[in-house]
């Protein structure tokens, strides 16, 4: 009996003495209690949850040295190693996770569209459902502030910069010939179909040291990492047809997309101002192959397109008009690998090759140019902690340009250049707290053509002023070698450069975004020449200079009005330059002072339709009137355009889409062409430069065939 | 003496046949969840997940709690944080058990939570994903009642929107109900939910 009692006592006491209590309080850095935090000993079942006072208490039978962990949403996990017997009355402070959603973002100068970024100004779908964009991602970006409306061109003109000052990258690798060629009065389009991309970052200044050879802006397009399923997309449009197919396997997938556009039938029904001999025709094909590895992703992207057209253009100096014929072939290949090397190291490597060929007949001239470009990049990222990340990388850019020229005086003359650039960059992201962050970097480049070494520092700071708002400052210096139209004639030059100074305020709450950004850009070493057009006889120098300053506003509200999503952009730009053939400092004709854009979308549930509109206003552009004195001394009237679109879901997989550009039929004027010689009264006659057609109609039917019978091409429209 | 002996025997046998920590922990977590204490339940599942790195069930249930709580959540920040956490847990579970139809269903529900929150924004991008996940799950486990009923529920949502007939989905629900009747979970804690909701949906069908 006694023995039994003793055994019993030993047993129970053993049972009891094995239990220890661990308790304490969990607070944030402002000493406020955190409710619902998970506190536990790692690798055991022992733990508890904090109450409304941030207190926790739990029993454990573990002894000796253990790891105590405290985890809570949006905070960094706390870890403490020690003897269990000392884990009493603990006070644990959790630091906020700088990766959390409400943390400060390094975003001065940048607009992002995608599912992954923290501040999305545009959604991927916007590219294709914006009325004026017609499925062109460049068209959608033109509704953002910082861009100027150059209606007859269609490329991106950013903050007083020329179109060449914006560089486009696919998966981090440069695209050398991003636009399809067009005639004078017809805007160009981006070459690449939007449906292969799911992330777009558009930076209008102050961008990362990773990107160079761009004075004004970079546009980063990322291809889709993993498609959802096998499917076939068929599109029949008033302008042509598209066919796409995606195949998905265990760890890899392939998407191919082909399209054919021919404007001949459209021009028959709606005659344009151009006299076509051979209407615009283009055939293109794209493919993306993706392969997943255990800790990395390989992407191969290839695109080919061929365009041709022939027409007689109006010309004030040629009563018969001038003959213009173009054939363009373009091949682009891009391969990249992104992967983890260890928990803290990751690597990115990529390579692109571009081959472009243009054969151009203009009156009696024949120009045949060929361009071959290579871009290779290798980048490493080291994550020391959530608060400190370091990037280092190197890249190589090579361009080989050759042109042949002949006319009735000159037999085929050949000329060209090779432009090779080596660059290295280093950059760090430093988060001092959830409220204050820095990004600082340095880029150095060596140009073999100019035997010139450049150093470009970049810096940006962001500070969170309240829960929903932040203030950012950015500075950067940018270098870019002159374009091929200059380098093909003269290579004894230097890189052009600019400095950006940016002040940005951003308010971001519950699907409402407001941004205001003021900037100043200082241009130096711009190329000047002493003839009307850059040519063999021109004398070139780097004495050009200029400035651009302004303020951009953006407001988007997807919340306040039911089923309505709208955004408004306004940009004010003040810029002057003395470059090219300018006799003095002047406002260039591609840079107008005021640009306003308004985009709205309305989803009508009962009709299963989305209707949208976009309105653009642009103040007048400068031109030179030789009948009065001065250079770029007059301005055209302002530009107005209202576009409407309508997408109707016939069934889950069939969509009917229609759009009308310039519904109200504004007679827009892009500029004037003056006669080379004065008329009998001593005046120079002029011709108004108008778009090929004031209005444009588009109708399409899109059909998706897939296993699940659900997906459609709404996101492609 | 006899009593004492009984006590002793019970104590000792209690110690021997005592439930494993895993069973106790899981039971406790389900109890907390049943008592509407979902934060503590989720924390408990997470702790078990931490202690049992080779078992996909604890992270699965922790994820399920966060997803279920997200339906009806109006605060976008909170929703985002919750679903991000759920996604991390699903990733953990998937790393332990690949091509698991139960986890695939949960992934589809996570995307559905986004679509339910804001159909106009997330519908177009995520609908295709949800559909393809159900297709994949069906291929692996055509007779799993949760795969059948969740896929049918998703189908009903789409069909109603396009004014199409929901009858084929209702007959799928009938089939799911039969499958539930014969469903035997692999372990006492393996997923076995969804029968009540299937009945509820069927009732709506019959109206």
C-alpha cells in the first residue's frame, strides 16, 4: 500500500514537475499590444496566442535550451534562443515587416501595371480595354501623365524627350526595334502583342542603375511566367486575323501567336487621305517557351514580322505627290534565366539578338539599311535581410548598322558604324524602417565607339507621411549614345546626357490613387548639325543643350462609383532645347505644354458588356512659319479626340468587340508643310498635315477554345 | 487498495495509450475552430505544422481557416494579408504533398475569394486559373466529392452570369452527395468537409 502510494506520488510529481510556464507580452515598436500573435517553442506543440493585452502564457514540458518564436501577420518573425526556465515575464517587441503592404515603396517616376506590384496604376487588362489604345500597350501608356500626344507618330514621348530617349525591355533585356514602321501620317504600334505579357513597368524618370542608354524613360515588359491552360484563340477582325495556341506540360509550356493585318478592304470602304498603291500589310509571329527548374525559370521569346506598303504621299513641293515604298523585316530573339543560387543569392542572365532590315524607296532614292544588335546581361542579387538588398551586374550592348544609298546622281554608297558598350552597375535597397527607404546606385559605361567612360549615379529616397501617403525624391544621371540617323554619318561624338530631379507625392487608399510629380531635367552634349537634315555634308558637334520641367498629376478611382472605373491625367510641360539644326533655343514640335487624358470604363452587368471611352486633349504644337521671322515660332490649334469602345460577351468564350476612334470627328492638325520656294506674292504656301483618316472603326470577333470552356480573350482586347 | 490499483492502472495505461501529441493538438485545434476561435485555431495548426514538417494537413487547415475568413471581408488590406498568408501555407502543404486534389481545391477557393471580393478586377485574370485548377484536380481524383461539388458550385456561378442552364451542375451536385455518402477519409484528420454545403446548394437548385 505504502509502496503503491509512493509510486503514485512519484509518477504524478514527475508528471507535474515536467511542466514549466512560459509567459510574457508581445508589443509593437510603439509599445502597443499585438492581439492574436502566435507564440510557440519551435518544433514542439507548446504555444499560445496573445490576448487583447498582448499577453500570452502556456505550459511546456520541454527543458533546457529551446527556440521561442513569435509570428504575426505583417511583422517580422521574432526568434529567441534560451533556457526554458528563463522564459518568464518576457516583453517581446516585433518589428514591422518592410515587405508588408503598407510599407513605403521606392516608386518616384514609376508607373506599374501588374498583379504583383504594390502600387498599381494600371491593371494588365487596361492595356486592352482602354478605348483609344486599340490593343497596343503603348497606346494605353499614352493615357498616363508625363507623355505628350504626338498623334501622327504613336511612339512614347516622355517629359520633353524624343521618342528615341525611351527604351523598351522584354524580361529585362533590351528591344532595339520596338515599333512597326508606318507612313508619315499614320501612328505606329508596338510590335509585340499585349497578351504575352502580364507585367508592365513604365518609368518616366529617375530609374534604376540597371538601365542605361535611355535619357528619358524605360518601359519594362515581362512575359507571363506560367500560362493557365491549353487553349486556342481565334480572332477575326475588320483588319485581319489572329491565331494563338498555348500548350502546357508538366514543367514547361509553349505559346505561339500569329497575326495577319491587311488594310486594303478597310481602305476600300473608308477611303483615307493617302493614295495607296499597296495598302499596309503585315504578318507577324511570336512564340514564348518557358521551362521551370527546381529553383529557376528559363524563358525563350522569339518574334518575327514582315511589313510592306506603297503609296503616293501628298507633298507641297511635288504636285504629283511623292512616291513612298517600304519593306521591313524584323527578327527578335530573347532568352533569359532567373533563379536562386542559395537562400540569399539569386541570379539573372539574359541575351537578345535583333535583326532588322528596311528597304525604302522615296521618290527616286533607294535606302537599304540593316541592323544587327546584341544585348547580354548578368545580374546578381544578394539579400542580406528584408531591410538590405544588394544588386550587382554587368551588360554588353552591341549594334552593327549598315546602310546603302542610291539615287539618280549617286551609285550605291555604303556606310555605317559599330557601337559597342560595356556597362557595370551596383545598387542597394536600404529600408531604415517601414517609413523610410533609400535606393542608391552607380552605373558606369564604356563606349568603344567614342573611347569614352561615363559614370552615372542614381539615388532615390521615399518617406511615408501617413498610412496612405508618401513623399519621394529622386536624382539620376543618364547617358545615351546618339541615334543611328546621326551615327551613320559621324562617329566622332560623345554620349548625350541628362540629369533628372524628381519630387513625388502619392496617396493610395482603397482603390483610389492620387499622384503628383514635379521634375526638372537638364540636357547636355546634345548633337547639333549645320544642315537642314543630318547628312554626309553636315558638320556635327556635341554643343546642344536643353531643359524640361513640369508637373504631372494622376487620379484614378475604381471605387466610389459602382461599376465605374476612371482615371484622369494632366501634364504641364515647359521645355526648350538647342540641338539638331536649331538656330537657337526653342520648344520642339513634339513637346506641347498641356496634355489631358480622361479614361472611363463602365461595366453593365445585365448586358454582359463593358463600355469605355477615352478623351485626350493636347495643346498646340510648335511649327516654323517661314512667312514670319523666327524658328518654331507658331503653334497649331489644340488636339481633341474622343474614342468609344464596347465589348460584349456573347457566351463565356465568344466576344464581340467594337471601337470608334475620334467619334466626334475633330479635324485635328499635326502641323504644316511649307513650300521650299515662295509663290508669286512672295509668300510660302503651306499644306496642312492631317491624320490619314479623321476617324477609325474597328470590329472584331474573338473566340477561345479551351478545356474548361471558361476563358476568353477579354484580356486581349 | 483495489481502488488505488485501479487508479494506478488507469494512470499507467493512460500514459501508454495516451493520444499522441499530434492527435491531441489536432483535436484541440478543431475544437477551437468549432468554438469560433479561428485565430487561435489557425495559430495552433501553424504550430503543429511547425512541429510536423512532413504532414500536409496542419498547413492545409491553417490555410483553409484564413481563406474561409476572407469570404465577406471588406477591408482590402486585411484581405490581402490574410490571403497572402493562406497562399504561403498552401505552398508549404504543396511542397509536402504534390498534385494533391484536396490542396488544389483549396487553391481554387483562394482565387475564388479574390473574385468574390472584386469580380471586375480579379475575375478576368483568375477565372481561367480557377477553372484550370478544377480541371487538373478532376483529372487526378474524378470521384473526390469536394472536387466535384466545388467545381459544380463554380460552374453554377458562371452559368448564372451568362444566363445558361445550371441543370448539368445540379446533377453533378447530386453525384457529389452520393460520393460524400461513400467517402472514407484516409486518416481521422483528413479533409471531410463540404457535405452540408452541397445539400444547401442542391436545395437552391431545386427552387
